[in-house]
C-alpha cells in the first residue's frame, strides 16, 4: 500500500505540474514512463483487494479445533490475506478422504504414514511439517489396570487388556485412532470385539467425555486433554514413550482433483502456517493458561529432527 501511494503521488505530481503549465510541451519520451507508472498504479490497486476466490475449505484433525489453536490462528490469517476459512474438524482419515474427493482445499492432519501414501497417490501437491505434541494415556485416578507410570505404551495396553478394564477408542480412522491401532498390533492383542473395548465414533473431545463418564481409559493428544481437563475425571497415567510422538503437517490438495480447488488459497494458508508469525503463536499457545505449550513449532525441520517426545 505504501508503494501504491508513492506511485500515485508521483503520477499526480507530474500531471498537476503539466496542468498548471498548459503551454509546456510533453514529449513522447516523457509520456511513455508516465503511462507505465499509471499502469503500475492500476495493477497494484487490483492486487491489494480481496482474493478473486476468497473462500477456503480447511479439513483438519479435531485436536486443532478442540484445543482452540485454530481459533487463535484463523482470524490472523484471514485479516492478513483476505481469505475466509471454512474449517471442518474431522479425523485425519476423513480429512484425507475429503482431499481425495476434492472436497477440501487444504488439510492439517497428524497421520504421517497415511499422509505419505496420500502424497504418493498424487492427491496433494505440497506437504509441510508444522508442529508436534504427543499422545498420552489417560484414565481414572483409581487406575484399575495399574498402568500409571508404565514407561511403555505397549505394556500399558497389555495391562488394560489383562484387567479387562474399559478402553474407549475413537474408532473413526483419525490420526489418534491409527496410532492406537498400531499399538494394539505391537502388543499382539486383538482388541476389537472384546467386551471391554468400546468405540465412540467421535472426535477427541467427545471421546474424552465418554471415557470420563465411564471411568475408562483412552488415548488422546495432550493438547485436547489439557484444553478440556477441567471438565474431566481423568488423569494422565502414561506418557513419554518415544512412539507417542504426534506430528502435524499441512497439505495442499492437488487442483486437478476439482476445478473448485482453491490452490492459491491453499498455498497462502500453508505458507502462513510455517511463517515466523504463526510458529510463534504455536510456540506460546497454552503456556499462560496451562503452564506449558500445547504444541511445539517445527517449520523448517524434518521428522528425523524431532527425535522422541
């Protein structure tokens, strides 16, 4: 905008001088740069307004919504870019299905293995590491399965199964659900069909509520738990196992999926999520309220750089 004002001011000064001196001859050599200057002014004016396609559909894991993180980020992105985001919070699997169908412009998900397959299939054009936190096992303070302090997530599941203690699974193909299923596989336990194993089919916040009401165990991302813990009767019982690392990426959907894909908006959002401004918001989000960050910014890193939780 400052450049636009400078260009317009220069053009106005030139023109006003010519008007005040009507007998002054303006050579063709002077007119050419004036025309160029005015053209630049008009181009800048056209570029400074609302994007030609301002509506942007973002499909994201429920944890970014339940934790409140996107409530902090979206208004800033919208104000700075002119885009209007329609957020849809579903499990990562459902979000990627929307991307495959061309029903979303950009994704913010946390299921790395599935994301790699998604990209290899050509559904996305760009994938950037944004942030991480970790998964934790929560359950009633009474801890009937005795998992508190267990160092291994797999061993914790073995104790839950042996005790026949109620475990609430999201059962929704989310990143959290995918992580849980991989842990049952590592534990060599067939959990599905067991009387103590129940599926909520809902997001993380709702699943935590159900687990709290049933004095049950569940696997959750730390951010959603901390954001909702005051309404829960659940404690963190198992944490810190390196396998519980929870990584988030932003993915731009391939515009070949649909002529309605907002590729420019998706690129703008992806760039924003890894910008210094957004990364600083992520770094400090939750510190004041919970005494610890809910997420850790990772722009410019690789998954190998993250190590363990």
